[in-house]
C-alpha cells in the first residue's frame, strides 16, 4: 500500500471520530446560538429600551420646569413630543416583559405616566389662564411626585431586566463550557488516532521526511535558504519538492516586503509633499491669477494631500515607535507654553464644534527636559480627540499639574466616553472605540509612544456617556 493510501485511511478514521463528536457538539452549539440570539434580539434590547425610557423622565421634568419658568411654547411642544415618545416606549416595553413582576411594574409606570401626562396638561391650562402660582404648586407637588413614581417603577423594571441579562449570560457560560468540553474531546480523539496512525506508518518514512521536518522548522525560524535534496518519486518526495518551491517563493516575498518597507517613506512622502506644495503655490497664485473654481480645486487638492501626508507620517511614526528608533531632541522647555500653543491652535476647531475649550494650571514650575515638537503633538492629539468626541455644548479642559518630580498633562472632556471593554485597548494602533467618529486609530498609539520615549507613561479614566480624562505623566529629567 502506498503512503498516500495509508495516510488517507488514517485521516478517514480521524474524520469519522470528529464527525461523531462534532454532531454531539453541534447540539450544544445550537443551544448556545439560541441563547445568544435571545440575548441579542430580546434581552439586551429590552434592557436598553427600559434604561432609555427611565432616562427620559428627568428630561420631561426639566422641560416642564422650563416652560413653567419661561412660559415658552417651544418647551411645551418639546415636552409633548418627548412625552409621546415615552408613551410609545412604554407600549413597546410590553413586548419584552417576561415575568408577572415586570408586567406589574410596567403597568404601574404606565398608569403613573398617564396621570402625570394629565397633571402636566392641567399645569399648561393654568399657565394659559395666567394662574402661574397654582400651576407652580401643582407642578412641584402632584406632578413631581408622579414623575418620581414613574422613574422608580422604571428603575425597578430596569433592574429586573438586568437580572434577566445576567441569568442569560450565566446560561451562555454553562453552554460554552459544555461546548468546549465537546471540542476538547474531539481534539483529543483526533490527536490520539493521528498518533496511532503515525506510529503505524512511521517505519515507512525515509530520510526525506526528516529533512522535510528540519526544513519546516527552519522556515518557521526564517532561516531556510537551500532547497531539500530529495531522492525518490513517492508522495514524500513530491511533498519535499513542493515545499522547496514554496520556501523559495516565501523568501522572495519576504525580500519584496522588506524592500517595500525600506522605500515606502521616500516613495510616498516625496510625491505627496510635491503635490501639497504645488497646490499651495497654485492657491497662493504664484503661477498667476485663478478664478474661484480653480482656487477651490487647488484648496481641495492641498487638503487631500495634507491628509494623506499626515496619515503616511503617522504610519511611519508608529513603525519607528515599534522599532524603538523615534528621535527625541531633549531641550529645556516650559511645558505651559507648549500646552498654551496647542490650545490656541485648536481653539477655532472647538468653537466651530460648539465645545468650550479651557486651560488650567495647578502649581508653578513647569520646566522639564523634552522634545517640544513631540510634546506639542501629544497635547494636540489628546485635545483634538476630546473635541471630536464631545457633543455641542460640552467642555474640554487641558490641565497642567506640577507634582514635584513629575509633570502631568491632563485632558478632560464631557464627551461620550469610552466603553469599558475598549479601555484596555485604546492605545493600540488602528484600534478605535468609536469607529463612526473618523480618525485612523493611530493618535493615541503615538501619544503613548512619545510619553514612553520621554520616560513617562499615559493613563485613561472614562465613564461612558459622561466623559474621559487622559493623563500624561512626564519626569522632569
């Protein structure tokens, strides 16, 4: 029997064993998928809907207070619109209640809301009649009590649904453990049969197989150079020849990759720089006057070249950071001036975004040894990120703190925050907590690399929906 036939028979036995165990495992996987689908399509949406409905009540109370104080019909319209949305959410929640307790809490919240809706209607009527004192008393009394009752019922409903989520997650964990047991059993059976089969045919293998094994280890280590000398025309010989051909191709591809990375900086940066400078010259009318359309095209070309050049520089900088060859020119500098310059540069962007950009100082002496350009890059990256992830009307603070042997750069915002699951990964290259907000995912990696190149470190604290604070700690020398 040829070697190919023996290997085929051994593989067939292994496949049969894997198939039998796999069928048993698929049942557990199906149950796992069913529970996960339940969590994804029902439990989690129900929890989110309950939480958003609960959070809508304080907004209604604030709108009620505003139209009571300001007597502005716009606030009345906004209140009515949000109240309608809240009523619709309460109706939708009926589809998600699974226990008598949840149904009771939802019914109580719905009943309280209808009474609250009617009470606010009475307040609006009293305001329309000019009876502001009675309207205020009704709003502060019965209306506020009903709103608190709605919020308390929805809070209890949210906690009950959260318990459902935890219970479903526990079930997923149990099913996952069961599935892993099946997979490990299949792997153990397959490995055992493979070893038995390999032992039965090992005496038929020749020195060519030993050379092939050694060559495989060499390729894994990246040091394979010479082709394998093979004698014979059996399957092992054909495999060795194919392997030699593959190894030569891998070596050629590795050399090509190294050449590409060696020349990418010059091949990309030089033409991009030329395009950018040419567009700037056209925009500045060095070659002659331009009409409005031509000037707009030149500005578009310049902006696109700037973005591409910035992306190339970021990629190359991350590569240098990984290689530990980022150049740092240390000079004695005042870090307060660096932070001030960054804030002044980004103030127009903050104003355009409707975000209040502020600067604070705690302490007196802010002198250290560092690279002014790199530290400016750190502050600009952090502040621009904070502006991008802060909604209109929010606040960003660039704070400088003197703490003795270290200086701290703190950038704090009231933005959307970072999900807890993403916090450990925010400084990894190309990793973004909120991909829909733009960016390349390189800015924070550069911030961490520059801080480490200065002998410092960077930390982050964040509460999703409330904001984030990044802290760069730098030694003075």
